[in-house]
């Protein structure tokens, strides 16, 4: 078997960019399942994916129910590929095993008592929420979408036996936000097939889900992330068509409305070549966000997306991963982004979890004459961008999307982040420069990293430590560590400038004295930053650019120079380059090699700016910098490395704010930075 998937006999007439048509999606699904079924001993055995040491589950000392959870999750998530494949090829076999027989047999064993693979029932375990609920939702989302696979092949007696287990988990306790979708999907499946359910509970879950809509198609889910698209929109739309339109038309229409709104900017999350952005939690799910493309063609009024562009982006996102050898670990998708990386994982994931990334294969449920399949691939708005950058502002979730025509990369700029988590707290996320983990030694990629040098107290919990001098629960060793922002606040757009605030510490540690006011302006292939430090005591600060992986073990090539106006540092690897230019507010520039921080390789290089302020009462300062990226090997031009023509710093701005600036750019634009009333403009 090939070490990675490749498109055989590509159809460049219908798909001039990827070569992928429906036939190739089928071939890809078979390829991925062929590798997965290496871990199936025979037609009666469950998936036995090897345990991965680390934070994911299960581990050797896990209780038995965790291993049942592994088997069920592996079953359900591989069905994300297998069910659409069975829909188009009902008799399909993988490694000599007929998929229909295998998945029917396994489901019956899991859902009926007395089998070694039987799932525990909720009453047999402490009252809590469990991964089983999540997988019930995924399973019945698939069976609602594809009623011709699996369920029709059981007898009435077998269905009744299994309905007991299904009902108990469907009615069991759930948790907030997206998990209600799992329960309501399972309850809806039961009702659709004639089983009695608690209809008030179903309605309650539905109303709760609708209540989370925040605007512009986005739903609150701890913070804002891909779950809006992959669960609220994809699962929600499937529920509408299969059940909601008939039984809860008003609620279905509400969910449909939010999906239509989401689609207005949905393609802007993807790069020109379809690459997805490594952003938010559940990173190992990767392309599940691409499930929005085929599901948009299940909307009542048809997809608002250009079908040729939708397929081009969907196919490109899949090829981003399946065509890479380092994507596979133990013959299945690695627990990471490309290869296995612990730092980006959560403890609720198991070796089978990544298979949910194949959610876009629901496209195989679309008929052959769907525009998704018949339209010729195109690149949407990208050709018209030229070297310019397209900026889309989503006020409600506090997200700014930037599509860089010059580099073909897309960025997510988050504004509403509630905790210090690199999954969410970076200044920006780039499709072609996956984020790096925080380094306590400083120089963290694409973040402000802060270190207090206040000699009185560093980690005290006394809210008045700066008055009392008390050092309560102080950890002296923490003195050496840099930390990242504790939260990010969105303050809106004024005059084309995005305003945010990075809160570097929160009360009881006097968060008012640890604020970075952020202002940024998009440039072709980068951003111009005019940030204001309001750090009350002695401190040290770094600002990193995107990290560069050491491909093939070769370090990035760095260069630095300075003149009377600016300092410049650049770094390059084959096919990618970054540059950092500082004008005001920084002491020096440097490069640091990080270990075990990068998504692609064990070592990486980050270029960063650095400053240290030792005054007991540091002054507020503006920090003016330019961060650039390239996705080629071309040299930087002088204009790129010096985009600012003039800088006027004002103690008091025209809107009566302290410390702002007017910048004239070489391209003729003017950037006015005025932090007036920024604290009152916070939108969390």
C-alpha cells in the first residue's frame, strides 16, 4: 500500500486544481479504511487501534469502560467514512470484510447486553457525562443522513433490543453547549423509528441549542471555535432535513437561518489551496470543519456557495493531510495535526478520535447531479485579490478573517478568548504557518510573552499585594517564566483598525496594571501593529512572529540588520519566509530555536522582538512593528521591509485619548491609532 494517498488518474477538466471528483473521494475513503482495517483481527473483532502513551485515553491502567469507549468511538468515527461509502457501494468490502456485515455486527454487540463489547449503561456508572453520549450523537447523525445503511438490516426484534441501550444514553445527563446536540439527535432517531421518548426533554435540548446562537451564524461553545460549523451547522442541518422540518419546523427554520448566515464568510476560513487553519481545541479533528461545504448543498434553498469553489476548498483541505506520509501513525491519522504532537491534544481524545475529520465525506450522500459534483473547480474571489488582502469582520464572535492574495494564506484573528490557551490566545493563526506551543523561556510564536520583574511579588494572591507587600503563595521559581495573555478582549473596528486587548494578568493580581492595548492594520502578506503597553511595574516582554519548522532537520536561515528608523530580522526555510520589523518601543530583535513546540517538526525557529523595562513605574509606550509572511522563496523587497513612510506619535489624540499615533504608509494609506475609551469598548 502507498505510504500516503495520491489522486490516481486525476480529472483536471472538472477539477483543474485538485483533480478530485466523486470517484476520487470514493477511492480515498477506501484507501483510508484499508489502513484502518489493518487493526481489525477478523469480521467479529472490534477496531484495536494501538494505545498512544500520553494524555489521551485509554492508558494501560484505565478502567474497562474506557476501553469500551475506545471501541465505540473508533466504530462511530470510522463510520464517518464507511457509511457514505456503503451508501454509494452497498456491497463494498475492505480487506475481505463486507462493511455492512461488519458494522451491523459490531453495533449489535455494543448495544445488547451479554457481549464482551457491550457498552455500560448510565445507571451502571457514577452519575456523570461520558464520551459515549458524544458518539451516540455522531452515530445517529450519520444514520439520520443515510437511512439506507446499517439500520434497515436489523430485524424488528434486534432493533427493539438495541433501543433499550440507545434510549438510556439518549435520555441521560448531558453537558452544556454542543453536547445537547448529541442527545437531541439520538432522541430524534428513536422517535423517527417509532420508539417512545421524553418529548419535553427533546424540546428543551433544542431550545437550549438555539439559545447559544450569538449572531452571524455563530454559536457560543466555551469560546468561539470550529464546533459552530462542524456541530451546530453540520449536525443541525442534517437534523433539520431528516427530522426537524417535519416535527419542529420553527426550530428547524431557526437553525437553517443561522446556517445561511454562517455561509456568508465560511469559505474565508480556508487558504487559496483549501488548507485549513490549525486553531482552537480538538485540533486532531482537522478537516471536520470542511463538512460545511457538502452540508451547504442540503440547505432548503440550495447552497449559497459557489459549488466549484466549494469542492475545490473541500478537496484541498483533505489533500492537505491524506497526501502526507507524516499524517499517518500506526496506519491511521496521528493524534496531532500532521504527525503526533502531545502539546495540542486534549484528554478526551483516543486513537480513533481523528476519524471525525472525514466528516466532509458526507458529500457522497449528494446525488451525482448535485452542483457540488458537476461544477468545474474554481478559486472563488482569490484571483481578483491580486496582491491585496481581503478582511472580513465577524463582530458577534469577535473574529477577523484575512485572506492574503499575495501569499494565498488565510488568517484567523481572534478577539474573544477567555483563558490562556495557545489553541485560542495567539494574536493570529495562519493556514500555512501552524501555531507553536508557548515557551516559558520567551520568544513564543505569534504571542506577547510577559515576565514580571517586580521584586515585591510575582504570584501573590493578595488583591492588595502592591500596597501590603505581602507575598502570599508566591512561587519563586515562577520568576523565570514568561506567561501569555490570560484573556483576549475584542474592542471593535474603527477607521479600518482592529482594536483588541491582551490581559496579561487578571485579578486578584490587579489586572488593570497588566494590559496591552492592541491595534492592527492589515498589509499584503502581513500586519502592521501599533500596540500600547500599560504594564504598571518592572517587566520584560517578547513578541514572536510565526514559527518555521526545521524541515529535514535543517535550521531556518536568519538575517538581521538595522538603520536609523527600524530594526529588521528575517528567517527562511524552503517555501516559507517570515520577517519582523520594529520602528518604536522595542530594544532588540533575536531568533530562538524551540524544541517540541512546532506542529510539523521537533525543532523550529522563531524570530521575535524583545524589551525590558526596570523602572519602578514604567511609562506607557507604543510598540510599532510589522510582521510578514511569504509562501515562496522570493527575496523580500525594500518596500515590504519598510512599509511605513512616517510616524507621528501623540501624547493626546484628537479623541482625547492618551498616547496614539498617525502613520502614513508607502502605499498611500493612513493608519490613525486612537485608543479612546478602549476599556469601555470591551466585548467579551
